[in-house]
């Protein structure tokens, strides 16, 4: 589930940025790490729901006659998900997370109510399809939540790339044709230098293996270029510069 969430959120993020996750060659560990911080809140909510369900189940076992009326109502807990499912095809964006959560909760509550009390054979006939629907709904909900997280990360990236991403200076023997977006190029005047071109106004977007992904400081998904360089190339020298003083006059 962690891997699936990491992939889904990264896929949504990169698509919102006008890219695709396959471009960066993320590893399994990358997808797992990218899922951890976004799952704190859902895991806490799931734990709270689990504890509340356990407490209610304990109360039902102690006083079944008092809770019988509630169980009769909960047998139809799956019904509200039907109109929501119909509305989903009218407004999928607004209900993309609500519908699977409603189906998940409704199916589990209905299965519980129908099997209290019940023999094992009857419980198996109800719980097997109910759990199948619940698992499918869970993956749907995870994907929907991952899309929300991914789009949020993309918006944050767009807003902070100029000020918060590492500033980069590239020296090169040959002209790399890096132009526009707030980047600048100048000739290296030092005698004896093996490099002839200096590129500034760049930001480190991502690192994957020996590949560096750079963007100009005013990069945006709707107007920007992603440059890919190989770290360790003998014709290149890459410097990472810190401090706001450099950013103020880098070009």
C-alpha cells in the first residue's frame, strides 16, 4: 500500500508539472519514502476509527438487545453510496475521494450488521464479497487521496522552485544551449581554465543516479524547460551555491 500510494502521488505530481514519473527513474525505496509524510494523518484517522469500532463492538457484545435496533438500520448502510456513485459520473473531481470511502464504510457496516449474530457459514458468505468490495474501494480511496497530495506537491514546487530549490552553477567546455527562464550564460575569462561557458540562474530539480535534472529559476509547468546533465562528465563542473546573497545577483 505504501508503494502504491507513493507511485500514485508521484504520478499525479509529475503530471501536474507537465512531466511523467518514468522520466526520473524512481526506485522502490523512493516511492516508499515519498509516501510516508503524507500518510500520517490518514493513519491516525484510521487508528481512531478502529478504536471506536472496537469499543462499539464491545458494547454490542455486552448488551445485544439494546443494540439490535441499531444493527437493523446498519444493514442498509450501503444504500447511501448508490446515489453518490451515480453523482460521481456527473462531478468526478469533487467526489473522487468521498465515493470510495462511502462504499468502504457502508459495505463493512452492512456486513457487520448482517452477521451479528450469525453462524460461520453465513458470515463467510457475506464477508467474502464484502471484503472484496472493501479492498477495491480502499485502493480507489488511496489513489484519490494520492492525487490530491500529488497536485498539492506540484503547486508547492511551482511556488518555491526559485527560492527554496538548491541554486546551481554549471561550467562547461561546450555550449549547452541553456537559455531563458531566468537562466544566464557567460564566457569564462580566466586564462588556463578548461571551461569556456558558465551557466547560472539554475535550480536543482531532482537527482537520479548520475543524472542531474536542472530547471531555470523562473520555471513553471506551463512555460519551462527541464535540462538533464550527467554528473561526472569530464566536460562539466557543477557547483551548488547557498545563501540569499548569491540568489539576489546570480544573473
